[in-house]
C-alpha cells in the first residue's frame, strides 16, 4: 500500500455507498464471482482497488456515474 493514496482504495462502507445498497447486499455483491477480489483482506477489513470497482460498476451498473 506504500505510495498509494487513500482515494485509490474502496472499503466496504464506500462500496455500500457506490452501490446504493445495505450492508448485507453489498457483502453479497462483493462475494459474487464477477466482482473483483479484494487486494487486501483481513479479518475486519477488505479493500479493493478503486479502478477495479469502477470498471465493474461500468460493466454491471451502467449509468452509475450519472446517479447522484
């Protein structure tokens, strides 16, 4: 993670916000085979690269950038 800015990572709370879903649904989506694997996974934290999450959103949730 050295050299990475905080904005380069997405945690579960931000993932929920990006998806617009509750915790349970975000967890289910994050475990889907099409969703990118977390780069960092520890007992109480999972972090994804923002670019991977945004690419997934572009593919599976078109128009997400315009929502909001």
